[in-house]
């Protein structure tokens, strides 16, 4: 059974008035994070490198990956930020379920960085939040 988001075959469209983006902007302003957080709207993995290099000049030490919920997109999103990853890092993975983080995704990540995702907040307490660290 293949379960995924209904957006696997969507045309690339960027919606700048989403509630999620408005919420991020609100929280940044509320907590005075204008010089710390820089939200960008785009389509991953195509816009990932540009969004990162626009604001960040140092290697990434923290990544939160909430990719499309199908294996091919998870691999593409992981590969998009990998060149920017620093020597010490934490990568948080949202929705680590068998239909999205398939064995192919786990193998791909292991082959790239030699580590496996560890589930730290399992369902139903959370949405199978996983982590990889290198510290």
C-alpha cells in the first residue's frame, strides 16, 4: 500500500499567503527573531540552495526536514541540504513512517552520512519524530 500526500504530482506553485507562513512571520516578529530566522517560500529541492545561501554563510548545524511524504521527495530534500551541512549537526526528521521513510530512504541516508534515523518521539505522542546527530 502506497500512502502519500496528495501533492506528489502537483505543478510547482508557491503560495505566499498560507497560514503556516503567516504564523512563522508572526512568531518571528513577536519574539524579535528578525536577525535569526529567515523564512523563504519555495519549492524543494529546486529552491533549497538559493534559500540557504541567501541568508546563511556558515555550514548548517541544525536542519528540520519535513519533506514530501513519499520516498523520492525525502531523498531529494535530504540531498538538497547535504552540501551545506557542517561537521557537527542535528537533523530532525518529521513523519518517519514506513510509507514515507521507506527502507530506500534509510539506506540512502546511511550511504551518504553513515548514520540511521533514530525515532525519538513515536506515534501517538508525536508524528514519529526522528533525529540524526554528529557531535
